[in-house]
C-alpha cells in the first residue's frame, strides 16, 4: 500500500518550495493525499480489511490537522493546495 519511490519523488518535486524542501506542510499534505487515494482504491477490492481502514482514518486525521494548521498560518497556500489536490468541495 505504500507509494512507489518514483511517484513520491514526483509529488515532492511538484509541491516543494526550495531545492532541499521535503518536509513543508504542502508536501506532507500532498503525500498524505496520495496515500489516502491509494488506500481508497484498495478498499474497493478488499471491503473487509478493517486494520487498514483504521490506518486510513489515522491518515485522514493527520491530513486534517495539517490543513487546519495551514489555514491558520498560511491561508493563501491553504487555498492553493486545496485547489490543486481537489480535497474540499
């Protein structure tokens, strides 16, 4: 269920702000969103996988906390990342 190394590096390259930037909020939210989408596809096939569903809920909560932090501290980048990832409607 992990993201491949190539796709992870592609996401980091797309959302980083500087050359050595891999841990800012935008990158973390984008990586969590990719993992959430991957697990969502997994649950379409494996409906009774309860242990992974708990992990999915933890990822969603972590992403929600990061987005709340971004909304509080960086509102312009919050709206930009929401638009790019298509998270909220």
